[in-house]
């Protein structure tokens, strides 16, 4: 389309095609030429000049620029004046960014998906696997840590972060902010309200050549791209752009000429009259081209598919350009704080200096102390001047404290530092209350992060699940690897392709980004562990392990499927069961893993107990065949009694052994009675008295008696512990009652005293 075609259209004040009254239908394209896109972008950038200047000032504060202009100090003959930036803004920024890092990285998964494929009872397992593998793919992307960090930085420091994509295929997002993206003024801070958005980008020559050096046709215009490549330059950018200037200064690249040539471009996103969004790319400077470098009409169903806005709050008027971030809020306080501390240092140096006054100008040429051993003398014509120094405790230090306090109050929603002001010790309940208050302060900010994070993760999922994604596409190698991992774990690819991306959500983690609040929440959940089922207990243990060692190490301690992993001792215990059931004694060694042994030894004992209870085997037979195994198991359980980690499992084993002991004891009595009856029957029959073997040998009887005694000792210890805990609780209640009564009495006395006065 050329300029002559514009005669068929009516344009609004920005230069977008609009509707004439006589038009039967709306235009299919609202942006007609590269010149119009360039003109719109220049207007946006000019409107943003003051905002860009303010952002550059805030960035210079963060980059360490001193509070005074050093050249002005030199011209004023004050080159030695302290002129330092103490990086307080950077400290506040890192503290404010930390919760959002944890939101992204401290959870086991980054997203939760729902599939529309398969039976309901199968979907849950597939979804869990896909959550894990997709999260692993996203976090494993080389660019993800940097882009996530940049997104959080822009969101917190400038107040608006922008996640966007370079095209409609690649799932990997980029992060930017104002200064790269430009929006019309007086628009709401949501993607759906944007009619046109422009952005600045740049390509190297090789990157741009790769766009057209393909056999198949695509959206890139070959002739326009070739022309842009011939016009590529490494010259410095136009410095009416304050943020580009600050970036060049920070990188020490302002006067560097050894740079690769770049093609600087303008990217335009335009909402058409049918609601879909078209994308265009043209050169930043007029290269004489008549066509766009890149044209993709109606490629996005909505502006959200092209970019996602992360606004930090609603600003002053719910408009995009009215939102301010941490940099704007701390700038005046940090500047004044830097100046006050610089003055404090200067005054300290002055107060610690010896002030001399000469009579003539020539005296200063001979100024200097003469040292003679441990003595020092002044040259003639000099005298020491006592200059009264200001009281820094009353002048500068209060100003520093005030700036710190005001800065913390202004940024209370970004961190919990102000909640813990003061150096006094706090009780556990005071800390808990402070943490709850801290969480409440940041709830609104977290909501403003979670909502666009949901939209971002939905768009990533939508792009990932494209059926025609191949390895040669941008980001395609990661998707191919993801599909292979899912197939190996038994997830049908159709379940992956049919993920309902609109129901995908960003995972909410415990603690809302606060490490202390997460620890407090896990501690509270631990108190409820006894009411949880096995799955709940496993999930809680995994969360505690993630909090301690991170997601990469958690499977070492708590496998995801909840299965108990076996060790060599488990195999040894299984082999020992066969020998013990034959009545062969086996000693318990101190080097044994007692818990692993006890678990395996309990299994045949439980089978015997259930069979004896059901009357499937005689009690005497059950007792005599399991007596060695029973005594051996009791020794192992006694040795794990002191293990806090296994205390609950040991208590359950102990209770079960007490029941088994009753079965074995009754069985031995039954066997003894049967023995005596057999002897009496032989005597009545007049037969020669035969030696009837007792049910147990002397050694076995002693081992059984020892096991009975050990079980009784364990029972007594348990009863004593319960009684001790009851007494402790009773004493605590009495102390609390006495404290409350004393407090009431004290208040009554104070009221009486105040009434008497």
C-alpha cells in the first residue's frame, strides 16, 4: 500500500484509519504506511519526554550517581566535599523485589493446568505430571531468569512491567517497561483498553538477515529488509531520549565506536475494527522504504496475546501514565539522605582536624608541624583557632533518622522492614502478629501481581500447546523435549494439546512471598498434621522440605509419589524374618537401621495377629512360631523410641506390639495347658511317662520375659509423659489465671488512685 491509497481513508488525529459516514464497511487495516507508524511513535515519545526524564533520574540514583554535580563543586572551589551515593535505594529495591522472586521460584510448580482430555479419574494424575514438566521447561529456559528479574524490576521500581512476545509463535516472553513501549495518554492500565501500542527494538544484521534467508515465504518483506540492512549503523542514538542516554553512560559506551551495526526498528500493535490485533515493524529512521519490514495482520485475537501489563496499583487516576513505582517514591528521601550523610562526614572530618590561622599569605607556604621525638611544634606566625562545632546529635542525625523513617513509611507496602522497627526483643506472638500485619500490607500489591501473572502464564501455555510447534521454530527444541518427557511418564500428548489454557493459573505459594510468613504458616499447618490424611501429610512434608532446601533437592528427602524407598537394611530384615520364624535367634546390632528393620519385622507379626484374631490359626502355634520375631522386633522399636522424626511411627508400633504381646502370652498359656493335658492323658492310660517338650526353651522364655518387661517400660514412659504434659498444662493455666488476676488488681488500684486524686 502506498501514500496514494490513503485517499480512500479517513484518519483520526493519530493517523489511524477511521470510518467515514459514507463507508459501507469499516477498513480492514487501520495502519496504512510505515510513515504513519513512525509519526505516531514519535508523538508518543515526545509526550513521554518528561516521564522519561524522571525515570532517568530515578535510574541514575539506583546506578550510584552522587547527590551533587561534581563539576559544580569543582567550580565552587569545593572539590573535597564528600559526594557519595550510599546505595540506600538499591537496598530498598532488592528488599522489595525479594517477595516476587519467591513467588516465582520458591514454589514446587509455577503453574496449574487443566486438561479436557480423558476420564475424570485420570486427569488429575496427568495434570500433576504436566504441572511439573511444564514448570521445569519454563524455569529451565536460558532466558527465563533474566526476563523474570527484569519484569520484577520494572514492576517494582517503575510501577509498570510489560511482558511481551516478539511474534505470535514463540512461547518465551520478553520483559520491558516504559521507554521501550509507548502508549497513548489517558488510557486505562489494562491491555484490553489499548487501541495502538508502539515499541522500540533493534536487530543485528545477522538476526535480520535470518528472517528473510528462508525458502518459505513469511511475513517479512525481503526488499524492505535488505534496504534496512544497507542503512544499518553503529552510530550513537539520538539523545533526545533520556533513558537511552543514561543506558549509554552506565555502560561507559557513550563515546565508544567499536560497536556492531544495528537496525533500530519501531514495532506497532494496532487493534482493528473486528477486535483482532495486527503487528507491524518498520525502521526507526526513514530509510526510504515504502513497505513495512514485517506485516502480520490480524495475528492476535486480543492485545493480551501480544503483551501483558503488570501495573503496581492504580496510581492517582487509574490511568497507565499515573502509576508510580518505588523509584519515584524513594527518590527525594534518598537524595536528601545522601546529602545529609555527606554533610555528616564533612562535619566529622572538620571536627577532628586541627584548625590553624596564619597572619600572612606567605605563612601558608611554610605551614606544617615540626616533630621532635614525642613533641610537635607549630611554625611561627600560626595560631590554633577554636571554631565552635555544631552538635551533630541535634542537627544532622535527626534529619537522617527522619529521612529513614519517612522513607520506610512511604514504602511500607513494599517490605516488612517498618513492622520490625526498634531493637527490643519480641515474643513469638508479637512476631506472629507483626508477620500477619506485614502480609496484610502487601496484599493489594500481590493481587496486582497475581492477576497479570495468570494472564501471562495462560498465554505461555496457549503458545506451548500448539499442535504445529516444531523443533525449528523459536523455542521449539524445548517443546519437543517437553513432549518426550510427558510421553515417557505416560501422559498422552492429546491431554497436553487439549489443555484448557484459559483455566491455567499461576500457583499461589504459602507465605505470599515472605520467607518468615511461609515458615509461620507451615508451623501452623504442622499443628494440624494429625487431622490430615496421608496425602496431606506428604504434601506438608514436601512444602517444609522445599522451604528448607529448595525445589531442586526436595525429591532426595520426600519422593513425589509418596512411596517409602528401601535400603540394604530392608533386604536384610526380610531375610531375617524367615530365620526368626524358624526360631533361630538373631542379635540386634547397634549399626542396624532400626526403623527399617522394625517396619519389615512388623509385617509378619501383623499377619499373625490378624489370623489369630480371626481364628484361622491356633493361638499356641501362633505364639511359639513368632516368639523370636516378637522379641527381636521389640528391641528395634525400643531403640527408635528416642528418634523425634520417627516418634509417631514408633508409638503406633508400640501400641500394636502391646496387642501382639497379649496374643503371644495367651498362646503360650494355651500351649502350656495343652502340654499338661497330654501328659495327664498318658498317665491315665498307664503308658510310660514320656518327656513332653515344653512350648519354649529356657532361653526363649527369658527373651520373651525381657520383651514383656521392655513393653511395660515403654508403656509406663508413655503414661508418665502424658501425666507430665497434663500437669504442665495445668500449671500454665494457673499461672495465666494468676497473671490475669494480678493485672486486674493493678488496674483497679490505678483507677482508685486516679479517682482519689
